């Protein structure tokens, strides 16, 4: 069996490693060189780094003789998921979606998108710890809010550069690889005197509940950016079982 697996997520890396160890040929596509550096190694596992447009995905699928395309991209990467699905449909390669557990529910502040989260944060007092990544920080980079924000982003030049381009003070930018423990989240909130924490509803794999607990212990307001859409698919363990059963 040969699998094309899209995803620089934690569960994408875990699935690639499990399939490789089981003797399945896997081509793992990740968006960045940093994602490639985090990718596991194993027999029959090849990593492709670089963002792909829909046409490039289609060409890869058409030339690869894949049995399945597995989309293990981030739940907020809606455009990428749409492109992978469309390319798979056109090439006739069966498409499978790996999904995280359902969106968490709680008594926090909800925002439909980053702009909504920034609007909420602007109305709240105190410093803001941003744990949403570097791609969508622009709504927070406005006078009166930017100076209060402390973005936590991946430890690569692209993420740091994006923060500095938007005008966030260098001393406010934290470059670290997650997921993080509650203790570390709590320490950062206290270090920066943050009264607000902004996160995505990324689920347990993304360290979501650790952030919730840290915010509660620190007495911070918690703003959660809701997922773009409800999805159906297979969990990590279900996906592994399905693919390995088919490879026998």
C-alpha cells in the first residue's frame, strides 16, 4: 500500500511513523522546511516540503499511484483541506480526512475568526498572550492593542519575521515549539502580566485544555477562536486501523 499524507500536525507525524513501522509506503507532504525537520524517519517514508497549490497536488497524486490520500492538516487549514479534497476527486484517488476530537465547549468568550478575537481583546484590559500562530496576527497589530500583545509562535525565521513586520516589539515575541504544559502556559501569563489569553479550539493534541487550565488559574479572560466548520472523518487510531487493515 502507498499513502500520500498531507499534514505537519502532531497526529499527521504520528500516523506517518506508525504506518512506516507497519511496512506501508508513505509520502508525507508538509508546508515548510521546519515541518520537514520535525517529521519522523522510517522505512518507506519520504518527506516533501513546500506549500502546494491545488494543481501541484493534483499532479503529485496523478503521478504517484497512491492507494489513498490522507488529509491530516490542521482543523483551521480549511483552504488546504478544500484543495486536497478537490485534487483527490479529479485524480480518482480515495480521500480520507483525519479529524481531531469535536470542538471543545466551555464558558469562555467565543470569536468567529481572528478579527473577532482581536475586537474582543481590544475591549478587555491588560496584556494579551496570543497562542494562535503567526499567520493571522494582523488583526491584533493595531494601535492600542499591538503594544499589549505577546505572540507565541513557532521557532523559525518566517514566524519571527512576520511578527516583527507587523510591528510587535521583539521583546514581546516568544518563539517555541509546542504543545505546552499548563505550567509553562501559566508561567508565560505571569511573566508578561497577561490578563487575556487568545487561542484556537485546537483540541487536546494542540494543548488546548492546558491553556484553559492556565487561564483559569491565572484569572485571565479566555478568548477562543471557533473552528471554521464541523468536519467528519476518522480519528488517529481509527485511521491507523483502517489503513493497516487494508494493507494486509
